[in-house]
């Protein structure tokens, strides 16, 4: 921590980063420190304190406190660099909670968009599920610029091996509204091509839900129909379930066609889903 601060000032900073959400009147003392010492000095001291401590809660509080210090003001480059260094260092921690909080707080750090994206795609390969979930949402928060890398990751077997395909699809679901119709069609085909090869059951189900619910319409139904016809077993059943997320009128049209398919197994799954579709309509 900055040696230019008095012992009392250091204690106030320490309490702030330990109990940020429960500061109460101490918040006034913290604000007075900012007023007396300047935003930069206090922010760097808080970040230094968190770096020394290596505690999950202190890390989170330090980044939030720094964000609070600057509010809507532009964060100076040296403070932003210190925030980045603290978060990136925390991502290498052996403590799962520290890694997850570092990912959660990454959006608080200004600039460094390329470095943040690189770090988040690495964290999508983390061994802890909570870290991967946090990384998926953080990637979605990067906006449309993340879509090309998400599509590449969807085809990368490394992400499938750790179960991150689910998180990649969640991020894509969130960003679908940012896509042009042409890019949506291209993405729909890519998800359809990838779905049969996904190893993780939860991720495979998520792919069928994305096609039916989040893409939906005629384009989603066409890809699901093709998968139902071309594949057997679990893939066929999952894609038939995905049809239940499509708009009812579109789903009914495609399922009726499949109910007359030459392949008996195709007819069976189509008729079963038609029955579910009718039961859902009656229950509304």
C-alpha cells in the first residue's frame, strides 16, 4: 500500500476494501480520503492493497471501489493498467472464487478490449464450471465484436471437452439480436453442422434450444428438420424437442410433414412432438 498515506488512512482504505458493501459512515471517511489525496493515489493504493491480500472479496471490493472513485469520469491510463494487472493476475489464482470474481469484474476495467477478450476465451477453458459460466456472460458483454471468435470457438473441440459449448451458445443467444439476417442464417447453419458432434449432453440440448427458441422461425425449423431426418437416436430426439420451441404454426407445419416421412422412427418422434404441441395449446 502507498507509503505516503498515514496509518489511519491505510486502515480506512483497508476497511473499505474489506467491507465495501457495509461501509456506512465509513464511506464518508473514504470519500474524504479521495478528496484529500486525489483519486489516482487512493485508487492505486486500494488496488495495491488487494494485490497484496489475494482474497476474493477484497479483489471484488477493490475493483468496485476504484470504479466508484471515478464514477463517470475517465479513468487515467496508469489506474486502468493497475486494474487490468490485478484482474489478470487474479485469473491465474488457484482459488476458483478468485478467478470467477476476476472474470465478473473485468467489465469494470476500461480499455484493453483485445486483451480482455483473449483472457475471457482462455477462461472459457477453465476447469471450474462457475468460472466458465462467468466467462460466457462476460464475452457476451463484449458485444457483436465477439461473435466471430464465438463461432470459431463453437467449432473448437477444446471448448467441447470442458463443457464450454453451452456457455458459448448462451453468449451467442444474447448477441443474436445484433446480427443481420444473413449472418443469422449463416450462424444457424454452423450450429446445425456442429450439433451432432457436440459431446456434452447439456451443450447438445442447448444447441437444439438455440435453433428452435432463439433463432426459431422458418430458418430454425428447416435446420432442425434436416437434423431429424439425417440423424438417429439422441440427436434426432433433441432436435425434435427443439421444434417445440419454434413458433407453433411453423413447428406444426414441419412436424406434420415429418409425420408422413418414409422412415418410421422419424414419423414416431414427429407424432410425439405434435401431441405435445397440441397439449401445450390446449393448456394455454
